[in-house]
């Protein structure tokens, strides 16, 4: 048998060493296995217990329901190269069905799930090739979707929700383009809103006012955004919320001045299994000063998806 090419052996060895170093570095940082166990795939949703559901239900005193979901609109701005297209078809191929002349419509949708109001699931964000709970991309990804950390694994959610109105705190309709939301901002918003406390299993929503530019200035809206920085993400992770969301397309500050890209995604999703809820419609909650509420989340269960469209409600 022909001996293997020594160059191949050296190359393969380097690959193995590099992968081992990546894994060792991640373990050394202590972010996996997850606090919820090495087999866990739902992350901080483990914090949403039956007690959290009862706590949320007790907050419903007025019967007011707030729709926190955007309307899907063809041609809307989205993080490149994402897009959304929609076509309506009137099915009259057979002229009619039945002696009662039944007709119907069909809809064709093409595009990315990472558009409009959405959930970033545990399989969405990685640190290098490593994803939530130390799973390597090569082990979980297939052309047909993720085998682990995917959105269909997540249960629907009813829990306590909090709105942190940072725009209101600063006395503006919308935060400036390059505004970095700090832990001090989040703490000040909580104090201003009646000394509220973040508890494990809560959903924390941040109102920046940025969504006002979605239709009025779409190029500005999608090219940048105020948002969280790494320090803020670490501060939030300490409370173990089930999810963090905002009325922006990415929640994190973009672009950054230090050259980093979406580091809060990595801190909250990858390391802590805390879901991201993007493009949440928070304006009505901020207008009515509804800062604590029952939060309801369901979503499109696409097998193998790392992100998906979400339907969110706040009930007070």
C-alpha cells in the first residue's frame, strides 16, 4: 500500500490541533457545558417555570393586549443579503370546485427567516465554529438544517416581561445612531420605572425608538443602530433572563468603533443560551408606560432553523 503524502499528514495534523485549541479555549473560558446540562438545547428557557407562568398571569389586570409583531412587507429593508417576497395567486385553474363555485387564494413566500420580528435561537450565533453548549458547526449543521440547537426544539413561552425605555430615559424619541447602551442606562431605566428588578426567566425588552426609521429612512435604519455593548450583555446575563429583545434589527450597537461584530450576540446566545428577540414593536408599550406585563411568545416552527419569525404579545 502506498504511504500517505507527508504534506497531507502535516495539514491534517494542523487542522486537528487548531480544532483542539478552539475547543480547549472555549472550555477554559467556562461557557460550556451549559448550566442546564451538556445535552440542553433550549438555553435560558429552562428558567421559565410554572411559577413564572403564574407570576405573569397575575400581571393581567386590565385585559389590554399589545401586538409586538411587525407586519411582513415585501421589499422591506433587511440585513444583507436577506430579503422577503410575497405573491398572491388566485386559483381559478379549474374554474370552480363543487356545484357551489368554490374559489380560493394561495400565497407564495420567498425569503429569509431573519427578517421582521424574529427569534434568534441557540443555533444562530457562534464563536468561531463553536455554538451554544459547545457544539461544533460541523457536528450540528446539514444542508437540511441544524440537527441540534434549532428553533423547533423551543417551547412556547408565557412569562413576566419588562420594558426598559432607554429612549424615554434620555428624553428623546429615538436614540442616536451610534448610542451604546450601557449597564448604567439599563439600571437607570429600571429605577425610573418604579425600581423594577430583572428576575430569572423574565423577557427583557429595550425601547430605543429606532423602529421609527423603518419606513421613513430605511437606509439609515438598516445600516446602523444604537444598541447593547459587551459590558451590557454581561450585565444582563447575570440575571439569567429567558430572552432579551429590542425594537432594532440586531439589538447590538452597529457599527462598533473597536472592530468587533455582534459580541453581545455571542455573550447572550452562544455562551448563556439567552434568546434574542429582534424587531420587537415596543412603541405602544413605551407610549402607555407599560413597563411590566405578561409576555407571550410563539413562533414559526421550522425544523432545523437557527432563527425564525416570532409572534409576541404583551398583556396587561
